[in-house]
């Protein structure tokens, strides 16, 4: 075996080997190669240079959500200063960017840091089993390859790729047009000059409608049961703090000043809106009224019953959704679906909406056994069952040793927390090695359950539907999933390990063999 240098320092050559071994021993197995998996790989290669690792990705490309979704207009729902990694600058011209730009950014990040050789594409993980006596995970894949590792890191997101959420609409078989879900968007769907009804009022609908009209749709109607909050934001980098500071302090300093200004602004805005809810609603509604066409019924179509940030806000770059309303080609109907008919939808109030295409932008289905996705996980033969476990420090589970996972922020860029947790994971691995420890595992013996806790602290339907299948949370830290970036900075980077995180000495003296890279 020969190790390279610089960005190739973890590449391992297996001389005269035409086939990959059926059993591979490595220090760390990372499952998933979306944003979280990529930043985990970077931090492992940077902060744990003596540890071998592989990233197992069941799809043929990296990027996770950004490779998986293909509906028109898919883009970031937070600015790229905070959505980008803390170790790679975002250099595209827009601060709110589309799928293609994001995938280019992710691929560049992987290649610049020499991470691609760690990734095993088209590798679906079937099971993961932890042995306490051996202090090892055994990870099995559909290819028949087995990985033996000390640490297991899941970066599989929170929703199911296999089962998008679609209500049981009456009359679907009667409708003669195309009925589609954004999660399974057909590559050959022709929507030129077509009448389209989009069912739903969330971020996906807010993204789809401008893109469909720009792509040639004749008209698009958003049919919503209840309104959402829409927030417009300028997406040009030249007009924000970065563009202003760059001539004076240089590109790099301007970038990172803007990044932290963005992070802190999002954090402060969220905290203020949660504290002063009536004032926040008045502020948001005032901006919406200014952007809507004259005499538009704002109170019916843009006035949610819940407070600002009880559910996710819909980001509208450059106000494009409101421009669609001004064009006369987009409209909003606030009503319930009664049934699908031959040429459209009949609402509960009796209105018939003509449609050639109906898009069910009705949301996600959360993983049934979060955060394990489709993987069968057990500890000493006891199968993991999500509702029987507590989430610890927002990234670990009681009764599951040497394991960590990533779930990002709902009120800021997902990548912010992914970076925090990846660095926290690396620090913990180094802590274990430096003290001759073999396992870490949270103990929930004294925790008091909070039955009302939500994974992302939101009241959205997709979270409520899955609440009974989620791991439990406590009433205080470290058993609460935090959405506070400032407190998390302290928790993950500064604070000592909580006493509830228990360690056991390394009872095995075997030195791990680096995996083939």
C-alpha cells in the first residue's frame, strides 16, 4: 500500500488486485454522499489524517437531494453564503442558486480536496450491526462487500426517497392529463402551452410556478388548502455586503465577512420573529401586500393562521413569484380538493380548475426509522426502532454506540450544522484515540421525555404525520434538537462532552487496516 501526499494523502493502492475484497476493514464508514457526507469526508481527511474511511453512496452521483430532485427550477432555499461549506467559498454570481450550480460546486469541492477516491458509488447499504465485545460495526452492502469499522456516520437526510407524500385524491384515474409529483418528475414531461394546477403552497410550489411559466406553460394555478409565508430576497451578490466590501478589503475577507453577517442575520431574525410574533407577522404581511397586484386578496391567499417560522418560510428570489401574479398567467385558489375530474380539479366550494397537468406538490414522507433510512441496524442483535431511542446533542442516539448522524437546520442553511457535526465527530474520534477509548454512547437513564418535541421544531404536515415514528427528545439539553446556530457553535466547538456521553476503554488491540481507496 502506498499513501499519496497533499490531497491524495488517503489514497491507497492495492497492487495486483483485480477485484475488491469481500471484507474490508476501515476506521470509519460514512453512509451517504450528499452535502453532509461530503463535508464529513473533508473534515475526516483534514482533522483525522491517520484514520481511513469510505463513503458509501447508493446512487451513481454525489449530491444527495440536489442530484435526486429534477423538477423545473429547483434551487437553494437559503443564501449560498451560509449554504456553502465553511471550507470552500461560493464563487457563482448568484447568492441563491439553481441545481446545476450547486452540483458544480459540490463536485469541485470533492475534486479539489481529493475526496472522490473515498467514495463508493452504486453501493447500497443493507444492514449495520454493532458488536459490543468487538467494539466494531459490521456494514453489509447489496454488492456482497462487508465493511468492518469502528465508527459509523449516517448522512442520509430525513425524508424517504422511495415514497413521496401524495394524499389519496378522489378521481385520480378519471383525470385524462398528466398527474405528477415533484419528487418523481418525468424527464420527458412536456408542459409547453399547457394549463397547470400545482396543489400545495410550500417551498416547492413557490419554486415550480415561476420556472414552469418561464419554461413555456400557458397558465399555472396554485391550489392551496391554507397559505404560507413568502419572503422575497435579492439574489445578486454584487448588491449585498460582499459586493460592497470586495473593492476595499479583497475577495476573501469580503466573502467571510458576508458569510458571518448572513449567518448571524438569519439567527437574529429567527430569534426576534419567535419572540415578537405579532410584530413579525405584521412586517412580513406588509412586504407581501406591497408586492402583490393591486386589489389582490392578500388576506385570503397569503395570511397563514400560524405564526412566522412555525413552519418554513418560502423564499422568493427577486420576488419572482409575485411577478408571476402581475403577469396574469399565475393565480392562487385557496380551497380544498374535492376530486379530480376528466379535465382538471373540482374544489370543495364547487370551482372547477381546468388543467392539462396536475402537480401534487404535497410534501415529503419522513424516513420510517429515522435516521437509518432503509438500512436495518442492530446493536448486539437488538434491532434499532426509532421511537425507542432518544436523540442526544442533535447528532447521536442513546443505546447506539460509536454512531453519529446529521440533520441540518430548518431555519438556516443545512450545511452550517453539517459542518458543525462533522467537526464534532472528528474531535470525538481524536478524543477516543488519544485516551485509548473503544466506545462512546449516550446514556438516557435520567432524561425526561418531551412528547411535543418536533425533529425540526416546526408544525409542518410532513413532520406531524411522522411524529409517532421519530426518536424521542428530552425537555432540556443535551436531549433537544437545537435550531440555534450560536448555541450550537458553543456546544459543538467549545463545550466539554456532557456527562451523559459515556466512554468505555478500548478492549481490542487490533490495528485497523486502511480500506482500499
